[in-house]
């Protein structure tokens, strides 16, 4: 009987071992769980995929992560970083794409950050020099203790940010930059060949981006002319005026703006008046605000436009007319604005 039981047990073990060897394993939780972090900069995205180990009472840098050795910058498979557009890492060019992300820490706090052309390696298979798309050297810095490894994006600006690895008591940063204007304009050129180019708004948006960022003004002028050819209005008319102003064609810009502003709604006209105030063209601003008050008398926000006209008169040193329009504004304003207008009126007196 014992011999039969022993044979059956051996048979079962053989079957189990054979099954384990040939069958597909099921997905199970890992000790170091996968994590993903993404950040948009301009219209470009950066995505880091990594596995997050914990300290578990161990020494990390100089311990389980030896100094002078390439480390997978996470756990399990190699960490990856993806750029949707060409970028710069610490000033060094790198093409759009997905890269294996590795680090090589030194005892003096310097860390080499390595970007491998191969993003599907197991983490313990470090890249060779020939495998690298880029390598930069950065300086680590101390942080409060952090049990789990994580990545984050800090120091975010309009054209650059800093990616950071944070674990134990160490932060490892590396700066990422995109040529945002070039990327946006290249993308606009492509999109204007599709549905965005069928109406006036697409061309206006592209031209206005150039205006706001003071770039590609000649191309912007071509785009805004196409927008105006489809439909003329306040928005694209004012963009053209702004481009002409940037190009030093002040008389032409003023003519276009004067033609465009009466086609705007009350709020747009009010904003144009404030643009003129910002340019110290106070008399012109008064004319625009006056037109708005007289033309849009039935607008529910008429008190606000009267307030704007009062502000322009006050900037011009005309306290009498300033008081006149602030008091008119109070008669039209909702009760929750009366205290503000009273304060202004008292201040003028």
C-alpha cells in the first residue's frame, strides 16, 4: 500500500512539474508594484513606467544599489521613459521615442542618467555604451525619508521641467526641455491640412499662438489672412492688428483694429479697451469704452462697462466724468457690487 501511495505521489509531482513548465503563469501581485507617471509640457508628453520597491530597513544607495554600478532605476523590468517629441535632457538632444532608463550613482553624489535605445530589457541586463541614446551627469540631493521609490515632475515651466527619482533619503533630478514653439507650429502646419483648415478658427488659433509667443510672425500673417478670407470678425481682425503692431506697422494695425472692434460683442470690446489702457492709449480707450456703453446699453453687465469707462476717465485725470460713470454703474450693478463701487467713489472724492 505504501509503495502504491509513493508511486502516486511521484506521479502527481511529475504532472505538476510538467504543467508548471509548459503552462502559462497567471498574473499575480508583485512585491514591487508597477507605476506610471505622465506630464504634459506644451503639447508634448513625458511618461515614465517603473516598478516601485520599498526600503524595508535596508541601505539603498551604497547598499542594495552599489556605487559605481548601473542600476535599473526601479525594480523588475527596466524602467522606461517616453517622449512624444524630440527633447533635451540636461541640454543634450534626444529623439522622440521610448528608452530604457538607468542610473549609475557614485559615492560623491554624482549620478549618471542613462537612456538606452532598448526599452524591453530585463532590468538586470544593463546597457552597453553602444546601446545608449544619451547619458548625462547630475547631482543628487537629500530629502526626508521615503519608503517607496517614486518619480515626480517638479519645477514645471512653459518649456522645461525636472523629472526626479525619489527613494530612501535621496532625490535624483534631470531637466527635460522641449522646443515648444517649434513643436506647436509644426503641429499647426500639419493640422491645418486637415479639418482645422476648413474654417477661420484654425488659422486664427495658429496665428494668435505666434502673436502671443512673438514667433513666426510672417507665417502668422499668412494664416490670419486666410482666416479673414473665410470669415471676417472681431477675433481674427484683432489678431491681425496685433501681428502688424509686432511688425512695427502701427498705422496699419490701428486701422485694422478700428475696423474690427465694432464687430465684437460687449465683452470683447471691453477687453480691447483694456488693451489700449495697457498701452497707455487712454483717449483711444475712452472712445472704445464709450462706444461700448452706448451700443450695449441693454447688456446685463452694462454696469461693468460703465465701471471700465469710469476707470479710463480716472486714468486720464478727469475725476468729474469718472465719478459720473462710477455712480451710473452703481445704479445698474447688483447689490453685491455696491460696496466696491462706494469705495471707488469715496476714493475719488
